[in-house]
């Protein structure tokens, strides 16, 4: 009888966990769609902070955070974009896409040295990624200074 009760509790926990994961996946998908709308000019970049928080809370993959950061940057909300890019890098420092996203946001914020440093980190992780190569290049207008 005790074993049966334990199995019921485990099954219930598995169901709750599965429903939560499904909810997070749907919420992540919705947040990414809202980010794309902002990037295309169909949404409001003014709501970038709450959108960034929603992506960070519901999307598990740091690549999703990096993509949403890029969308927010294209939409003009550089503060929310930078916050999300930094969360992507913190969540998975070995994912070059987070570093590229951070480099792009910093470049748009006119932080040349920091942008080049982030691009160099992305290059260290993926030397063939063309966007990181361009961002790390002084000819790109990011600047030659950097750590």
C-alpha cells in the first residue's frame, strides 16, 4: 500500500512537471513571436523590459535569449536587449551566439571596446562565425581598443 502511494505521488509530480514544461514552451514561443514583432516594427519596443523578462523566465535555451536580444536591439530597446544578452551569456558562457548578441548590442550602444571583447570571446568559441569576425574587426568601426 505504501509503495502504491509513493508511485501515485511520483506520477502526480511527473504530470505537474510536464504541464509546467509545456506552459514554459508555449510562453517561450509567444515571447519570441513578440520579439520578432518588435524587430519588424509591429510591436512596441517600449515594452522590451517585460518582454525580456518573459523570455528569460520561460525560455531555457540561451540561444533563445540571444535571438530575442537581437530582436529587441533591432526594435530600439538597447537596455532590455543588453540585459537579455548578458543573461544569455551568464546562462551558457560557452554559447557563441550569446556573445555575438552582446557584441551587437554593445556596438549599437557605442561601447566599442566592450563590443570587440564580446566578439573576440565569440570567436574563441566559434572561429568560423562570420558575424563575430566582422564585429571583432577594427575595419567594422567597432574600434581597435579592447582588453
